[in-house]
C-alpha cells in the first residue's frame, strides 16, 4: 500500500558543522546505491539569524520504493514514546493539503543517532505528503495512524 506521494527532508547546517553527518543519516535511512537510484541531496547557501551563513540541505523523494524504505527505516528508529507523541499531535501535524510534519532533534540524531521528536527549529524537518484515497483528511489520519502503529 502506498503511504506517501513524496517525502521531503530539510536540515539547516551552521557554518561550523559539516554536511557529511547529515548525508550519513540520509544514507542510513535509504541504504541503496544512490547514484543508480538517482537520489540527490541539494545544498544551498543562505543567511541565518544575524546574517550568519548557513547551508540548507534538502532531499526530496518521489518514488514509492524510496519513500516506503525511508519511512520504514525512520519509524523503526522511533521508540514507542515518540510514536505516541506523534499520534497525540496528529491533528496539528497534518495540514489541509494532507502533509504530515515531523521534526527530529538534530543534536540528538547527530550525536547519539537517536530520533527524538521536537518543536525546536534546530532539527530535521520531514514533510510527508500522505497518500490518502479518497483525498480526505480523515483518510489521511487513518493512514498516519496505521503507519505509526506498525
């Protein structure tokens, strides 16, 4: 069953941080031959707070094989407490276009390889375009509930 049309992930990287760790996390979540699968990471320079330079690292997945694998591996790293938090906040994390948003604490993920849900801005921003048929909010909520209960 198709769970997501697209999954987009973005991470803000300070100039004193390297992007290789971010790439390594993405590789863990999608352990495939990226060149063969044509998976790309884009990095763009931007100005952060107080005009400090930052790099915005983005990855967008559209193939069902890639989105399913990413979600499977990502959710396997979430402990039951984190999944319960997401379920409890389901209403506020699902927008009217049926995008489900997850923020994972960047520091915990990079230092401890632990996925922890956060509301902070220093995070991995994950936007999941939920595949709901028919395209209704209630159907999307059921898809997300099923996903988080697996």
